[in-house]
């Protein structure tokens, strides 16, 4: 019994939400019901959202169909069911005819379901030849006409935009259809850019946007956020034309985000979480993160993730480190990295302008490269030459301004102390603090012999032991023993209340004193007696 294989295609990704695929599948089902002598194959070929005018389908579903015929998986006597010839392609007749002829020459017939015509090797060599050629030509002519109309409409809008006239087009979420800024969304979109520049990922930003409560952001997803971050409409551009729309972010921030996007392609960072040490504490043997494990009666500990999940098969580093020890080392060593991270966020006027110039230079160079490709096709016509000369002048002016700024020394502005910055982040946004530290390359690497190495530090730390007599962890640094008192789970809860304790009349607000007072009120006097 011969087998029928179905092929479905539509060009626009938006059509997957419409009836195109459903209609094509319905036609296939109807034909099979009328031809019980054919067996339906479970193997289906589809190109959903692939253009047959550009030939994208030849490298995807339709290409797999042709490969299956060449490999003999689709045999002579079988048939391919398609809605119409234009589903197989809208390329030029000289390109399309040989493609379809290869299928027919293999003994496989093509059935067009819109008109019920069956094309075979024999029929195309006879009365179907001119019918098939006409349909191929008709499909190509329709696409060429549509393409000309679209380009003509686009060129009109482009000229209007250059003249400063209002341009109506599909706009991002923060703009109305008339290109006006939506005031309730603008600050949230700007915050999304700032968060990404600080090191947060799209999914974390998505969660924050949804948590804002704005009704337009409740179904936002990471893919949409990433499109925002790359969209030059955020700084008022329509393609390469500036000042078409009101900017939702500064150029400096936009281009800083572009740098961060490129940087993130090269290096993968751990997603920031509510645990500050996640992604910062690493295993010195396999490089994986250390995970945090909480205990009912003792302080939390950290261990290599691979070792915790897979035992020796995962990693040979079985050493368990008290979380307090790792946190103590972070407090002692991370401040310079916090200051470095904030310096990258709190830029001077010249630094901001340099970032803008770099982004603009990349845009101009891209336009010149595109025009160079155009010359290969149409030759050096006066309009193209004039455009290239204008862009070259613009690039030269930007490079001169960049050189001047790079050689200009600015007075240092007032910068908040790293301690103040870190405390503010710990209180208000520890997730962003984690992202900023990862962004600077800060890490705490722990080895099985207790050695702890901090990035940028010359001398290592050594976790020695837990001293039962004093109830503290012992860490060695520069031949000095440092005792870190273990905080039990119930004491850790009391520590969370420190931020709510107000100074007394004498102005005493020392954290340790506050902790002792809270413990005394709770009836836990062990720490007082020690």
C-alpha cells in the first residue's frame, strides 16, 4: 500500500495563532478519507513561520522532505500532500521547477489539495507541464508584487521619519501606536535596563516587572525583555534614524546594556538568588558552585554541588564549610569589588559619552558594511556613494571626539564608601549585590584541605576546625587564628531583627549589643554567660 506524506508551511510566525495550519491539516484529512488505498505516514514535514520567498524552508522542513526522498524513506509510488504549489516555494521558476522535478523523477507524486490535481513524472511530461509552470510563475509573481508594495510603503515611512514627520508603525510596549511615551510604563522599562546593566538576567527582571503590579506587565517573558534591551527604539531610533520617538533610557545606559549583552555571550554566570553567596562560593576541584544546607541545631554549611548530588562520582571535594566562615571572608574581602562594581554604574560625564560614542561608531560601521554589500549587487551608484561619504565623515567626527575625551582627565567625583553601598544593598537588594559581585569576577574558592582562595587576594585563608570549647569556628589568616562564634538557627532569626532595633538614649547601636539585648528578652542567655 502506498504511503501519503503531508507537508505544511506558512510564512509568518503570527499565522501559528490563526487558522492556516488547521486549514491545511483539514485538507489532508479530507483527501485521506477519500483515498483509502493510501496509508498515512506518522512522519510529517512542516515549516511553520518559514518564508518560501526567501528559501528558508529549503534548509528546514522542506529540505528534510527532499532528503527523505533521496534516502529512500519516501519511495516511488508514495505521494506528498500540500495545500497548493506555493506552499512548496515561491522562488523563481528556474529555481523551483528543478526542485519539484527531482521529487517527481523519484516516482513520488505531488498532490495539491486546493484543486485536487495530482502531479506525477508522467503527467508533467504531458498535459500538466504548462499548468505546473504557470502555478510556479504565479506564486513567484505574487511574492515579487507583495515585496515591492511593502518596500514602497517602508520607503515612504522612512522618508517621513527623516523629515521629522509622525510615523505610525508597530511600537514596543512603552509607546502608544502614535509613538507617545506611556508615563506609567517608562520608569519600569528604564529600571529593567538598569537592572540588566547591574548584572541581573532577563528572568529575574521579568519577575520584578510582574511584581510591580502593572497590568501590562503581568504576562511579560524573558524573550520580550531581551528584545527590549536590543531595540534602538528605547533611545528614540527607528532603525538608523534618530529622534523619531521619545527615548525611554539614556544613550549611555542603552549602549552599556549592549556591552553587557555581548559580554554575557562569552561568559556564563550563575543566576542571582536570595542567597548572597550563590555563584560566589566555588569548589576548587570541579569549579561548581557551593550549595547551602541548613541544619536544625547548628549553623548552615556549604558544600560542592556536584559532591552533594553525586557523591564521589560528582567531585572528590567532600569538605563541608560553615556558611559563617565563607560569609566572614566575603565581608573582609569584597568591599573593593563592590566599589569597583559601583564605579562602573556611577560614571562620569566623559565616561558616559565615551560609551555613547562607541555604540554610535558600531552603528555607523554596520551601515557602511551594509552599503558595501549593496554596491556588490547594484554597483557604485551616486546615491550609495553619497551615503557612504556622509557616514565616513560621521565616523571620523566620532573618532576625533573619542580621542579627545580619552585624553581628558576629569576631576574625581564624590563616591559613596564601599561599606555604605554594601550595607544599603544588603538591606534593600541583596540579589543585585550578588549580581554586581559576579560581574566584577569576585569569587571565593574552597578546597578539600580547608584552603580558601579569594580572587584578587595574594594570601589565602584556611578553615581549620570547629572549637567546641568556645563554640566557634577557627580560621587562620596570616599566621593568626580568627574565632568566629557559631550562630545557631534560633539566634539567626534574632539577627534578622537587628535592623529594626533603634539606638538607645546614649546612642548605642552596636550590632553585638543589640543581639545580646534581643537574646536576653527571648530567654536565651547562653551567649551572655559566655
